[in-house]
């Protein structure tokens, strides 16, 4: 810093102000300092800065080794939200059990992190987080909306109810549900939302169909669904199981949505390219990451933690995999025009689907 100050003809305090984006520096002086920094290849010493400020500007994120869209997108959302203000150190664990989580927390404390975020989608992960006794703030993600933790989560029950009501509103007598694993809180809340929507509509509740988030489980259950002519609508716990279901139905000659309407959950980037394009529930993982980070930073700065879970509202993206019972799509290609009020707008002939928009979104 002293070398930079000499070359720029300023004091080392002025160099410090420039490095910390202090407003009380003349533009020409700032330009001179930045030019000197570039010429000398100066980089601030993070260790020295930590000793002076007692701040590491580092956050720890506990995740687990998975390629599942939801947890992976949560991690990406956190990294993007923190990019300009904090370094993010990630512990990717083979399992989110008590021993693994507590071990990761201890390692982060040794690194001097200022706060931690734990992606905790299972009951065992929430139990492990509840036992953490760290002197730094902790926020949980993906742990449902009722976990006894400071947390942020997508309102899965509201999203499932939204999908179920949409199918009932198209005229289906009831809606079957392919669910995620029973140990996952997201799956539990989606089941609750599905059941609540059926009960409110006075629709019969079919037998729950247990899946495991993967395409093969949707395909396996689809083999059963395809042989039952009474099933006209299926809400899948995620888009990958919906993809497996659609494949199985096609192999049995059951058309989507003519014979069976299908709605997913997640709005993965590929869902707009399914055949037909998938109607699904979109989760805003970017907003989830920003809300979690803002909550954690508030706690780091001494503000009280929120009393309840921060809920992120999902949205329904209406495409062409769902229609009224027995209704044929307007376009044989499946990239059809609106089936109901609020459904997706027709695509321009020759244009591909648009994953970022997909269709109009419907609030809770």
C-alpha cells in the first residue's frame, strides 16, 4: 500500500479509502490510485485486513453431494447473491446426518466464517441443524416452512395446491399425485398442498403414488397409470418424474394432454422442451438465495432473526401438457395456443420455446 501511495503521490490512508470505495475521494485522485494499483499489480492482503477489521467476509455453506435440481439451484442462488460482498466456502457432504453436519460446522468455525447457510431438505438434516450450538448466525434453506430454525423456503404446499386447483379447474374429477421421497420436507409439504386442494374442492383423494425424484420412478409409476383409464390428471412432485411419466404414457399409446393431463414442479430449464411442453410450478431460487443471504447478513450485523420462516411464493407456468378431459390440443405439434384463460400464449411459428418465460405465471 505504501508503494502504491508513493507512485500515486497520495497518503496510504487515501489508498485505503479508494480500496474501500469511500465516497470522499476526488475522481482524479481515485483514477491515479487505481492506475498505480494496476501498474504495480497490488492486491490487498486478506489476512492482514482480517487482523485489522476482525472480519473475514467469508460465509460457510453446508450442502450435500447431489445433482438434484432443487438443492443445486439453491447453492447457485446463494453464490450469486453473495458474489459481490462475501467469499463462499462450501462443504459438500455425502449425507446430511448429525455427525457430518456438526463436523462441517466445526471446520467452518476454524476458518473464521462470519455466518453459515445449511441446505437442509430432509428430516435428518433439520434435526442435525437443531443441534448446532455455534457462536455465529445460521440460516437453513429448503427445510420446509415449519422447521424450528431461522430459515427461508419456497412455499411448497401453496405451489402444490396451485397445481392441483389448476387441474381441477380444467374439469378433472380428481388429481393423482406422484410424490417425492417421504423423508424430504419439500415432498411432505407438496403432499399436504395436494390433499388440501382436493379437500377444499370436495374431490376424492386417490392413493398416493410414492416416487424418489428421479425419471425412472416416474416411468415405473407411469406404467401403472397408463393401464388405468379412469386417471385423467396427474400432478408430479418434480419435473423429472413428470418426464418419466410422459415417456411411459407414450409407450402405452396414452396421449398427453388428450388422455391424461400432467403438471410438474420446479420448472427445470428443459421443461419447456418436453413433448408436449410441461405445465409446471416455478420456484424462484434466485430470490431464495437473496432472502437467505439478507437474513444472514442482518444477523451478522446484530439484528434479530425473523420469528418465522421467510416464505417464497411459487408460480404456475401454464404450457400445453394439461387441458380439459378429452380435449385435443389446437396444434398437433404440442406447442399449442391457450387451452384455458391464462395459459401460455401461442409460440411464433418456427420459434422454439422460451425456458425463462415459458408461459404466463400465476400467483398463489
